C-alpha cells in the first residue's frame, strides 16, 4: 500500500512488490549477513525463495550459517511469508519438529503489515537470536538439518 501526493491509497500488486524485493536482494541492500533470492530463477510467480542468515556475533549463533526456505503465498503481502529453517536452530519462534517459524511468536510476523517484506522477517529472526534469553539456549550441532 502506498499513498499518492493527493492522499489516495494505492495497493501494490503482489508480483510488483516481490519484484522490488528481488531487485533489492540482487543489489545487495543488506549488510551481507542476510541474503535471499528465488529458489528457481525462472519462477514467474515469485513464490519460493532461498534465504540465508549468518548468526550474529557474540551469540551462540555466531559464525553459523543458517539456510531457510521462504514461501510467498498468493495472499502475500497481505499476509507474511511462510518461513522454514533448513538448518537446525533452537529458538522459541521455531517449531523444533520441522523448522517452521511460528508466526505468533516472531514479532516481525505477528505485527505484519503490507509495507514489510522478506528482509524485515529475516531481520526479525536475527533480532530473536540476539535476545538475552535466547543466547542461553543450547544449540544443535552445526550444519544439522531439519527433516
């Protein structure tokens, strides 16, 4: 949703929003600790994405590389993307059986709005890794994956 100079509200279509996000990710607008792009380069529906997070320094996640799958459903960006960790991680917002991010336990998805995007959700996960209580959680062996 965007507002014009005359105050009109314009709802940006799903694919336009996702194309903007793809372009931003390809240009490397992040600090390099978060990356994401299409899982299949010729996916015209821009549905399935691969993402990665480098664990934040001075945390149990430090120097660990986490792979994730991001799915933007037909309802995106009205609803947040579905996020699933491939690499095992122990966080309260991650289902420990399958690696799915629990929307109600992650601030970025719980407080979702159309102005947000994939990058904001991934930043929200990094923020969870930095939370003091989460720094005390035992972590799985490095490079272990969910089934």
